[in-house]
């Protein structure tokens, strides 16, 4: 004997619809809910099924269940408002919940009191889905008051991301009054958030101090709130002024943090070595920050002083207000302690009128850029002038290797290192041969360089050299690349080194080096040649190539796109277009203060 099990999708809705009809006609109602003089006839069976409160109240052994024999039970609920109770009963009888900011709290109070979990979940979803500048602070307070953790987290993240707009930094007047009403826990979370774009730290400090003026707190809670401000990101003059004006900054605990920040500001060249939670720039989670494109230009040998930032999430470029101290090409860039260092290169000076005549001078100057205050400072110059050289950072030390001191002169076999604590450049282990145009990468505690042109040779090299700085040894040879390269770039990703395209190559192969096997493996080539590009490796294993030049019909063409190489899948794709053609740029990953540039 066979049988079929069939589901009716409309049965449940039909039963609720019939209950609603009985309620409208006030038929078979065996309970009356009363609050503040307003009565709501209802059905015990449905209430018990929808509400844990009524389920416990109307069990067989309770007094309320026995009162059924004497007629409809009247139950007083003075803690609820008529509006809140009515909205909740409508949900119980129809599965539809009518919500608005003006009735949210009354409805949520009824849902929580009567333990209707489905309605509570809908209120939480309503908060998370309807966040806006004018309502986000109110919603955060409601979510905090009723323990809606998911909605509270969403509201706090929204407030942090839109803090600039709320403070009046956008086109409107802001919602600062809403921030003044924000609950302590949410304000503390927002001040501790990483993703607070477009807001200077001094504005966050001012918000916290104004909030404390309006909401008097014990010293312990006030200290806890202010401890989330990053005092090292506030200019020393402003920090000193605020400390003199605001008593909350003069408590022993916060005063100590302020003193540490002022000491940090006074350290000058040592600042990259003194980074802490109070000096680190806020950056959105999931990455080390923006990719900075330093220098380059739309034409070969005509570099510009521009610095651009690229956000890989939004794929948007932005030209920063800061500019390079000079027009540089074949320079090197690196990051140490959240500071950008620009080293050497050829300083290009052009005729001010026609810009057709260019004079190139190799530089040994070193510049340090502080993204916290958009300030350039000249650091100690290198021992030797260098262009087309390689640089890297390892254990807080900057290494500069090889290169050329003057165009047309023999390359260099020297290397030097910059120790910030000592404040000077010192000679490092020299190379076994002179080289320029080589690439560099750091893996573990080893520095690798590859390719380039050796000495007086005219052809590119395949050679790879390695320096183990922990053992203080000399440079040692490693397995050679399969392709001779010059003017190429390398990137260390996932414990491997990837070598990319260079100049004068007849093909477009890339390859990967495994240090454990001391072996190179060829990977998927790029379809077209490319050189003088910028390169940046992202934390999630992608490598980005910015602009560059290629050969087309016997001429060099400057590119204006961004190519992405995925090291996991060994695939290439065009990620996006750049604002314009660009070649000769150098790239680093560096968090910046994401504030509007002027």
C-alpha cells in the first residue's frame, strides 16, 4: 500500500486569516488584554502558540487557565502601551509587523515583555536595514537598550563609517545633536573603530570631550572613553591647548597618555620606531591600507610630483594634496613604521616654458613622509647617489642596493643600510658584482635581488642573489631565473617570490621562486609586454600592476589600466582603468588619513 505526503503552502496563512476574522468579529475570544483603559479581545490558543509569556501563563495548572470556565479572562498589562500591544497582536494574527521610528520602542517593548521572539527579530532587522544619518544614533540607543546585539553592531559600524557626515563634514549640517545623545557604549565602540573615514583625530577628541561635558561621568568611565582616542594623531599644539582647557584630559591616566603623545611628537626621526595603538592611523579592516602611487607621469622621462592613492575595494583613485619634493624617476620607495620613505632616483629638471629640455641628476637624498600630518621631512642622505637601484625594509632597517651614481657611468656594487636609531647610513655587505636595474624582495629574514645588468655588460642577467641578514653573511647565489630581466619587479606573496615583466624582454612570462626547493617555476604569462609599471601586492594574495609602457607598432605607448594577477589561481585580468596614462610610478601599501584633500 502506497501513500503520498503532500504539503500545503497556504494552510498556515489560511488558519491565521481565519483567526484574524474571528478577532475582527470578536467571536470565540476567550481572553481580553487590557492596558491603560484600552481592551483587546484575543484567543488564548493563538497567544500561547506565539508567545512564550502566554504559554507559561496559560498552562493547565495555572490560575489563569482555570478561569476559563468563568468566561473570558481579562489580563492587565500596564507595562505596555496600547500602540505597542496593538502592533504586536497584529503581528501574532497576520505575521506582518508595522514599524516606524516613532512606534519602534513601544512595539519592541511589547515584543520583549510578551516574549514574541519573531517580532523581536523583525525589529532588529528593521534597525539594521534602515540606518541613516538622521536615525542611526537613535537606533543604536534602542538596540543597546533592548540588547539587540546584531543590530547594535550594525548601527555602531554605520556611525563610525559616516562619522564625518554626522559631525557636519559633508554637504549638510550634520547630526551632532544625535551624537550627543548616543549611549556611552556605542560612542566608545565608535571611537575605537578602525573604519572612520574622513575624520581627523582631533575631531573625534572634540566629540568625546563635548559628550563628556554634557554627560557627566565618574573619572573611571571618562578615562575609559578617552583612552580610545589616538592622541598621537592629534597635533601637539592642539593637544597642549585642549589639555589646558579640558579637565578630563588632566586626570592621571589620560594625562599620562597625553604626555606620551607629546613625547612621541618630540622624537622626530625616531617616530617610525615608536609606533603604538595611539599613533597608528585608523584603517579599514581587511587590509594594510591604500596603495600609494608615488611619482611617475604620462610621458617617459617627464615625471611629475603627484602622489595618488588607490583603494582596491572601491577601485577608485584619488590624487593627494601632498606632492613629492621633486620630480623623480628610477627612485625607490618603502614603508617603515607607518612612514613613507622616498630614496634617490634621478631628479628631472625641465625648461619652465617648453619643458622639452630635461636635465637629469642622480640624487642621494632621502625623504620621509608622515601621512598623519601630511608633512615631508628630509632624512639623512644616502652615502652614495643611486638610481635604478633596489631597496627594502627588514627588521626596522632600510637597505639600498646597487644602482648607478650617474647615467652612463658604471653601476655600483655597494650596498648600505639606514638604521633610524643611529640616524645614519652605514655600509652593508657589498655585492659580488656591480649591477643596476635589478629587482628586490624580502622573504623571512633574507633579501633577494634578481636580474639587472651587471657591470659593463649590455645584456640582462638571470642571476639571483640572497643575503641572510641574521647571519651576517655575504651575498650568495641562488637558482637563476629562466628569463633574463632588467627593470622588472618582484613581490613576495605566501612564502614565495614572484618575478614580473621588465624592459627589453622578448616574451611576457612571469615565474615563481620556491626558497625551500631553490627552484623557479614559470606561470601564466601576461598577453602583452609591459615595463616601467608600478607594482603592489595586496594582503589577500593578489598582485596589481599600475600603468607602465609597452611597445606598439615600433613605438612606446603609456598604459592607463590596472592589471591584477591572482597568485592562487594563476590568472590575469584587467581590474580597472586609471584616471590617465601613467608610467614610472613606485608603489607601497600604506594606511593614510582618508580625509578630503584640499
